[in-house]
């Protein structure tokens, strides 16, 4: 029977793919991506305070991953929101912050055990802020297509027992140490996860978080700093096209080459950013030691690198100083041009323009 995108794809084949997908060109691209990831892993280890990377880089990932779903926030809104997360009211900004929270949550879960069906559900629960969220039931049918023209390009498998079965197969494939390369395994799994589409919404974002978590599980990364959404958002129509080509034509090769090239490009770009952050941090340390030695401490510098916007409360909360001293320190950093103070409402916020530029370029 011909494939009909309007019918639930209950016949989605289980993993592994029936054919050998590791062609010569796939393995070649895989090698390049593996090298780039190794470099990224090394770059991450350069920075002593890993929380700098874990906060700042996933924040950008969060912004772009959410932008794929048309949840748009400006840089400024987002960074301002990090100054007082619990007070954020703008729904788009909230969603973006939740992506980062879900990513961090997933990393924590990985410390207790491998990726599982429960981990997948938990990530989407945090992402959508729905503690009782479950996988789709048979009644919850979703269709992928153009919302305006109503043209349907893909209908995921029906919800219920069959869907859980497919997820079990996917999770078993992820945990299998068989002879498929881990990066190829990640790319295959990403297709499969999106094809299963286990939730009514949030499948794209959950799937992109799973990619990063899998790389950590496979020890290709130490911390969640791969900026893959940046690549996907710039190639969104190709991304969708490649997904459909696997479903409709069994074209794994184009999909794998696409994702592996994305991993390579993104890993190189991200490690380049990390090197730049490292160098900037060294320069700032040097300047502070010379120009404001009474204010300088390693802890203070790390704090102003952790997030591009800073406020007095951060220093107080970190236990580095009382409000009055903290205020003087930030003013001094402002005076020598490292931070730029700005009054917003009744509060002073201090932006770190050089860091901002590195993270958003
Ligand atoms: N033809 C297709 N087959 C399988 N999956 C698809 C197809 N087209 C798109 N997708 C996946 O569906 C995702 C969107 O699903 P959903 O709206 O549930 O997720 P989201 O996180 O809310 O959205 P987004 O990915 O746009 O941020 C896309 O990111 C993509 O991964
Ligand atoms: Mg959506």
C-alpha cells in the first residue's frame, strides 16, 4: 500500500534500520564530527568554573531551540530574565528558561541512570511545565504540516500501547553498545524520536535535549554545551525535508550526513566560542589585578562570566560580600569599562558587553 502522510504511521520500522546505514561517506563525516566533538570536550575543560559554560551556552541553545517553535524572545529580555527568574511573566521568556531548566534536569537524571522512557517523559514535563504529562493516548492524534494551508506532511503513529512499544525499542537502541558508531546512533535515534512524536507538543525540543544527553551518556561530552539548535534553525526546511525523506524513501544517508555535518559545524563553532570566553576571562583577570587589585578576586570574575547580566544580589547570594561592598565592586568594574551599569526601575544592572558579544555573535 502506498504511503499516506495523512494516516498514522503505525508501521514505523523498529530500530536498528534494516539496512547497513554506515556508508563510506557517512563514516567519513562521522569521523570529522567525532574529532570536532573531542575538541569541544577539551575546550570545555579549559574553563575552571564550569558553571560559566553550563549557564551561558545552554541559555543561547535554549533561545534558539525555542525559536524553532516560534517562541521568540530578545537577548535583552532573556538576559534580564535571568536576573530574577521567578518574577518572569512573559510566556515566551518563561518557555525559553524552561528549556534550560529541562536540559539541566536531564543532566541530573543521567547521573542516576541511563536514558529511559521515564527520563524522556520527565524532560518534557519540565519543558512544558506539566507535572502530570503523559505520552499520547490513542485519542491524542497529532499531524505535522502547514498550519495555514492545512497540508499534512506526516502523521505520527497512534498513541497508546503501540507508541510505548516503539519508545522501548528506541531506548533499548540508545543503550545498546553494538557496533554502530555513537554519533550515527544519535542521529538515527533523533529521527526515530521525532517520527514517534510521543507527545502532543514539545517533541522537537525534547528531541534536541535528548541528543545532548545522549552525547553525555556516550561520554562524547562532559557537559551540555553543544549548540545544535543554531544549525537546525538555519537549515530548518532542509531538516524537515531530510526527516521526510527517511520516512518516505528510506533515505538514511542524506539524514545522517545532514546531522553529522551539523554536529561537526556546531561543535567547532561552540569550541571556538569557549576559547574566546577563556581568553576574555584571562584578559579581564589581568586587568583587574593591575587596575583594581583591592576589588579583584577569582570568584568575582567567575561570577561576572557566569551570566552576561549581573546584579548586586548575585554577589551577596554567592556569599562574596555584603550589599554595600558588592555595589562598590560593580561600580569599580564599571569604571574600568568591564561592565556597563544601567538603572532599570529601582535596581542597577550591570551588563558585560564583551561577554555578550561573544555569546551572541
Ligand atoms: N515530517 C516529519 N517527520 C517527523 N518529524 C518531524 C517532521 N517534521 C517535523 N518534525 C519534527 O517535529 C518537531 C516539531 O514538533 P513539536 O511541535 O511537537 O515540537 P516543539 O518542540 O513544540 O517544536 P519545534 O521543534 O518547532 O521547536 C520538529 O522540530 C521536528 O523535529
Ligand atoms: Mg510545538
